[in-house]
């Protein structure tokens, strides 16, 4: 019944982004660059692609989907699934669908790029098929079929519901790849086992399991398509019928069912219109599967126990019975069940076996030829071509494959001469070796020796059985173009007895020389120039033979050289010198110098040694070991032969059956199921081989698309900011254009120059890149010292100050001096160096040209200060104080005047008589007037009695009376005249003095007025001026001497003599 609209939405089909979930072994600095995976479980189903380019199979044990290229055997896809896989079909050439043992379907998009590596990713879709693709019920898928025109798929299986035994679902193929479609579904009364669409697409027939007691009475039912309406319900084989497969005859006249009875298998062809039997073919083995050829001439049937592929014609006649699916156990090849068969559009036939392999046959049904075997149960030995990267592999089921390690393809496959013939013990290849003529020498487990040429044809066939009794095969090796050496045992039940080493002529096949021993000798190796041969016995005896003579009859047994504790399967010589190396199951590597006949080295490996290879360039030895009891895992170890030290190691999947070096000295590993991995050096263990890694020692980078040595991973070390354009920058960003090669990238529209961004502010100057202050001068600063002691700067001495660039005197103050004068006359603010040539001075707050950085020392002789800088930075007239008395010769801020700067006890000058006029103008010279205190007409400076009136004749002192009368009378007689004369003179003196005073006062008034009018401070009398600035000079005392001093220029002018 069709589902309703809400249940048919394609939302039930979800897109899938698949990435490879199976990985080769790696680690220890080794990375796989070639990987050819092989499954080792049971291949439950297989299918050819419509164009016959690929074949797909599913492993029910390992839960893998495997896809191979049919033409060259390359592994195209290996995908792991969480549940056992039970069916696979191609929807078209590009899409394959798998079904698991639950209710899940997955569609993968397949792309074969021709490479040696399986697909890493795929687009696809996933869904549940039960309850009409709604997934509402759990189920177990049993069968799928695609209509002949590829437009419709039918799915049938069991439903996990006690009331619903099974379900059949039909849907358009487009629905499975995310397109439109309308699923239809019907529940069945019994469990569906397989289903098939009629050639015209009008109906689907389904085999139903019908338990009845201890036997099955299976039935077949038919339903119309696309609505799945019932058509008929028929019995298959009576009371005992367990059916497994159904397929329509291509002409649409009937359908064929493969089913089993307790004692036999049966293939029966029925007419679809009435269910009558057209023909009936009983088969000794159980039937597992069947499929008609597209032209309807034959039907191919898969058989169990033993596993075979049977070919029956259109009337039920058995034409052929072939296939060598087998597993190796106890030295025997045991036939393995065929689980499914498939026929391509051109008629190629393929079988999938429980041994994990696919056999593909082609040609007439009566005598088809095997054209390829994919997958393998066991690989016993490998050999690298001496000149090319070709690897010969001794596989199970009578097959030897030659893999091209460059392309991953199978160059050729060589088969046992009786390949496909029914045998209870299927031979397997145990030994391979390369001949000089490009042939591969193969020794099979049944004693057959074959040489296979480049076309895969057997050019040499020699059966050791013809030489006598052979129960167990050892190894075969070419000695020359004329001789083969073979080892084998005559007692299969006891390999410690009846061992044979035999030399055989290639041309005649005759035995030329034979040695017999108490036990079997296995591996065979030749030393330099094939002049010495070695082999190791079952118990571990290492024996050598001298083989220098071309005639084997002249060869001699040198005896046992040394021993391992038990079996040793690895035996190899150095090419350059006669040193033999053996590895045993005692986990020992031993090196033997055959010339000196001494053991020279012994190395302990991790476990039983299965193989090793020598690298004389190292020198190193690569050892493969594992556990023979399980074969599940192994280990590769690389030792330094010069020190016996372990270099690196890693775990492997499966035991190492083959260890080789390719011609680039890369390690090639082959496990026991035939999976091939080539390891290349990966020092940084980033998953990218060193040869492909642009940064082999940096695990964060591996790609460098523009080749500028900066990685493309933005999250890695030194990421390339310009990954598509090579560049050398490494300071502000990595890998961008750096014109001047200073490490700083050129700016772009989205990466601005410094200081707005981080790019190079000076892209053409290799010595500059940053400009923090944006002044156009680079931050990188250096200088040289000129002959005058000043610096010659390069770059910005002040990278954080846009107003300053250079600093000639190196005092940390920029040479660009600017300032403003505030209301008090101070230079505030000021910037730069007021003294650019003086490294001790920078600032001059008061503008007196004396630096503010003040310091002093004390003169030991005078005790005076020897001063540097301005002691009074806030006073433009004062700057020093030698006697440190706090007084200065001049001041603009009322600092006390210092009359004598040499005496800390003296500041002011000695007191002098002040003039009567109160003239405070310092620029007016003070005039001393005549003084007569006692008014006797004698000036004080001449008056001996300045305070007593006296006579000038008496020195200004009064006359004392005497007894001398003459004197008195004379005096009395002249008294009136003298008095009158004295009064007259006093008046004249008074008048003169008054006039002088009036003139002086007038002069002073006029002078003072002149001074006030001009405000120039110019004294009436001519004064001394500074010859430099025309400033008024002052007299001052300095260090006991009188000087004239210019307060404007701050200079001493003229020496005036000693202060005293």
C-alpha cells in the first residue's frame, strides 16, 4: 500500500558527508603514502557496476564495504559500517547502496580518480527502509534488487515485531539519492529471504521463510509494482524446502529459485504465469545464491561446502563447477563457502567467498578463465623487484599478485596450473622470487614450481612431487638463470624429520644436487655474488653452503654456523659483504660474519619475527614481528645496526608477513591478509610524508602553495598571511611582499602601515619600518659620534614623541627646542633641549641661558663653590652663589644683594654717609656735599674741632685767652675790624654754598625728570655698557676682585682691580 503524503517526504532520506573511517597503520615518524587495504572476513554479497568498471562487496564480519577497479585491481573504496553488512547493489555507475543487518541503507557516490589511494570522502544519503522508509520499525534486511531499467528498487526483510514477520518496500531509485519518490510498502505473513523484480518491472517475486516444525516449507509470493498489490502465493519444494535466492529469467518467462533440502541443494526454474516447473537440477552442495546472465544463456550458482561456483544452462544442465575460495589452516588450503555470485552485463562471472576474496571469471561457460582475484585470506611471502617498485606477493587460493607500488594496481596475477579444478586441499603460494628475465618464481604448497612472465603466463612448470615424496613445501629461489634451489619436507606430520634441499635445472627440470637432513629447512638466501647460501631449519639451526662454483655438484655444506632457539623464517645477506642476518621466533635478530665465522650482533625484537629487511645505507634493520597464535596485530621496529639501538617502532594490523624496501628506501609492509602499506618518513608525525610535506619538522604545517616557506595553515606555526602570493615578511605577518627585505610587509588596503596598522611605514628603507609617533622618521635609531663629540643620529631618537627626532648631545632632550613664556616670564611649557650641544643641560626655565641642571663642587683652596648650572632657575638675573650665602650680585626676584661673593659673611656693602636728598634711583650717582657741623667755616674733613667753632688759623678750634697783653691789646685793637671782616667772609661763603646747593638740587630735579620720562635708567653721567648686548654694566666683587658684570649676557666684562 502507498503511504500517505506526510509519510513520503524525502526528509526520511538524509544527506551524508562521509569521510574515510578506516586508516592504515602509522606512527613513530612513519606515514603511509601507499595503502592497499584488504578485508579478511566473509564477503556476504557483491555486485558489478553497470559499466563493468568496478565491483563492490560487503564483509559481514569486518563490516566493510570494498570496491575494486576491475581492470587494474586498485582499491577504490574501503568504508566501515557499525553493523554487519548483508547486501550491496549499484544504483548506477556512480552510486552504490549497502544494506546492513538492521534497517539501514546508505548510498555512496563513487569517484575513481585513478589514484593509488582509496577514496577519502564521499557525498551520499542514509535512511531506514522499514515501514516505508519511515524507520518506525526495527528490521533485518535480507534482499534488494534493482529493476532492469534502473528506475526502481525493491527491498525485503524481516521486521522485529511478533505480529509483523516481514515487509516488502518499493521506491523510485531517485528517492534514494535525495530526489523525489513515493515509497510503497506491504507487510508479509512470513519472513522475506530474497526478492527479485521481473525484467519488465511489473512485478516483484519474494521468497518467504515458512517454518513448519523442524523443517521449512518456504513459499514464493508475487506483488504488482509499484503498488505492491498481491498477485499469487505458491509453494517452492514441498515439505522440505529452505530457499535462499530467487532471480528472474531475462526473457521474463519464469523465475528461478535456489533452495536446499537436508541432503542436497536444488535449483528449480518455474513458469511465472502458472508456477509449473520448467526444469529441476539437484546439486550435491547447498545453494547460497544464484543469478542469470543478461542474455539468459546460463545461470551462475553459489555453493557451500565446498565453496564452488556452478554454471547451469537455460535448461538446467550443469556446465561447469569451478572456484578456489579457501582458507589456510594447519598448512592446508581448506575450501571456503561461496556466499554470493554476480554476473556483469557482458557476462563476466564473479563469486564472493567466506575467505574474503572475489574471483572473477570470463569466457565460455564450458571453459572460463580466471581473470582476477581481489581480496585474500593469507599472504605468506613477498619479494621486491631488483630494479622497479614491483612487489610480488605469495597469496592463498593458488594466486600470486604483482603490485605496482607507484599506481597501486595489479600488474599481473599468476595462478597455479590447476587453478579452479575441484580439490579438497587448495594449494596456496608459499614462496616468491624475481628472476633476471622479469619472471616471478613461485613455489606452491603442493610442491608445484611455476615461473610467471610479464603477461601472467606460466613459462616454467615443475612439480616437485615428480622428484619423490613431498609432504610439505619450503621455499624456492633462483640461483642463476639456470638453477633453482628448493626446500621441502617428506613428512608433513613431523617437520623435524626428512628435510630436503634440492638444486634443480631450469631448462631440464632435473634434480642436479640434493641434501637430506633430519629436519626441514625453510627459507633460502644467497650472499654476495651468490657465492654462499644459507637456510634455517625448523629447530633454528642456521646452515651455510658454499655455492661459488657454477656446477652444483661442486657445492659444499659448511655445516651449522649458529642457532636460534626455534623456528626462524627470515634469512637475508648484506649485498656488499658476507654478513648473514637471521630472525627467529625466539624474537632474536642475529648477525653472523661468515668470513670470520663469528656472531657479531644480537638484537632483541618485540615478538616472533616473521620478516625483516636490511638497509646498508643506514645502516639499519627493519623488523616485523607478531604473535603467530592470533595474527591479529604486529609490530614494526627499526634498529640502528651500528649501535643496535631502537630508532622507532609502530603497531600494525595483522602480523607482518612481508617487510621490504622500495628503491627510494621506503619501508613496504604486507600483513598476513595481503594489505599493503608503504611507509615514508614523517618526522613531525603530522600525517603528511616528508616528501610531500613542505615543513617536515613542523607538525602544524605541511602545505606551502606559493612556495615562500610559510605554511598555509592559519592555525599553525608562522602561518602565511598571503598564501597565494609569495613573500618574505616575518615581523608583522608572515609570507607577504616585503620590498625592502627588512621583515616587515608592505601595506595594503586591508593591512595599513604603521602606526595605523602594523605594515612597514618605510617600504623602501630596509633600516626602518615603524613610525610610532607618526612624524615620518623611523623608530629604528642608531648614531655615530662626530669629531666634536656630538651624535649624528639615524632614525628617530624619540620614537614616541612626534615633536622630536634628534639628540645631538645625547642627554635625552630633543634638539627641537620650543617654549612659551607665561605671565611670570617663565618658559612654560617648554619642549626640547635649550642647550642642544651641552649633554649636561636641557631646560632653562627663567630664560637666562644658564641650564637648570645645577651641581657644584667645593674648591679645596678657597672653600668656594665651583658651580655648574643655574642655582636660581626661577630668577633670570641670578644663577650662582659661590660663597653659598644666599646673596647674589643681581636678582629679578629680590634675592639679597651680595657685595662680596667671596665672603659668606658679607652680603651688603659698608655703610656710607647718605646725601641729604633721598634719591633711591640706583642709576643716579650720589654726590657728597661739604659739611661744617660747628659752622666755623672749616669743613669737617679739615676741622680739627668739627663740633666746636674755631678759627681757621687755629685748625677750626677756638682760641684760648693768654696773659700776654700785647697779644690781647693787639687783638682788642683790631677786634672791630676783624669782626667786620669775618662777618663779610662768612656771608660770602654762605651765598656761595647756597648757590651751589640750588644748582645741585636743580640739576638733580632735571636729571630725575629725565630719568622718569625715559624710563631707561640711564644715569646722568655716562655709564659703562656691555659691548655684546648694550646692557648696563654693574660693578661687583668676584673672588676678591672687582669686575664689571653684564646681568643680561651673564658675562664678566672688565677687571677693575682688587676689592681692597
